[in-house]
């Protein structure tokens, strides 16, 4: 039997493949903000750590693990006619329309985890409204008992608030919950809350960056059930490789 009673997932780069979901969207949104000015588009791309020509994110891009507030902060100096609230509203509306690409077939995976008796949640540095829209579009919202974004009142990762909130809401001790994410922000948040941590490689971060913070690094969340099968309390603080 496993000692894990609940799983808290990050969204972008974990439930959904980051590059496949956000590369094309970022291209379109930056072009929209630039109003057809290619030099402005490249200026904005540079500000958010995005290579337009290769459609690739830099490892320190705020789009990867940052909040919309943090993304707006780096864009606003290049958009003198935009206000913070207007830009945030624009981003939220645009992200709600983004087409998410599942990192693994989500419905059978989540249904199987629920069948094991696990309680599931999502903690994302995205805003809550777009996050909920993405889960609805993927037809998986019903599997989650908890969904919070950076604007839900729990703070943002890597602080522990979202994770602690999940533990308290479902009444499960943090050390019986696993936080699954693709970034160091996710894993640091989970560890700060006292959770177990699992990393996946469907984001931008590389294994050598994630491994020191995780018990295991998986190719994607489709491998999570097999890992759960082999977990026992005695293995709690050992990291394995897959």
C-alpha cells in the first residue's frame, strides 16, 4: 500500500505539455500586442525570454513559471500606452483561448488515480479563471477537488500557500500528498509545505535542474501510476530515476 493519499498537480508543463501548448500562443499574443510592428514584437519577445524564430522559451522566461503579474511587469516598460490592469485583462482573455495539448491522455489517467482513492488538485501560477477554462476544455474539471491560481488568495509558487491550502482543505497531512510539477517553483513549493515531490519533463526545465528537488523525475505524468505502485513509506526520502 502507498502512503500517498492525494496528488497536487501544476498545470502548464505538467497536465499540459508546455512547448506544444504555449509556443504558438506566445507568437500570436506578442504579435497582437505589437500591433503588426515586427521590431516591437521582437522587443517584447526578448523581454519575456522567447526566441521568435525558433519558437523556444529561454530557461528563465517568466512565462514558464511566473504569474501574469510577473509577466506584465516585464512587458509594461515596452508598452507605454498600456496600463497594468488592462494588460492583465488582455492576457487572461487571450490565455483562456489557448489550445492546451495534454502531456498524456488526461481522462483515463485522472479517472484511474481517483479510482485508487486519491484526492486530486491543481495549483498553478496562472490565473484561476483561465486555468478552469483549460480544464473544462479538456473535459477533466470534474476530477479535481481543488483548483487555485495566483489570484485565488493563497499566493504564488514557490511559496507554500497553495500547497498548504490543499492539505488543509482536504484534511490530509502534507507528508501524505505528492506535488507533481515541471519547474523548480513547483517542487520548492511542495517541499516548503512538507509534501513529497515528483518532477516531470514536459516543461522547459531539464532533469539535472529538477532532480535535486524531487524523489523521481518522470518523462510525463502518464508514468505516475507506475511510480505510485512502487512507493512505500520506507522509500519516502529516496529519489529514484525513471
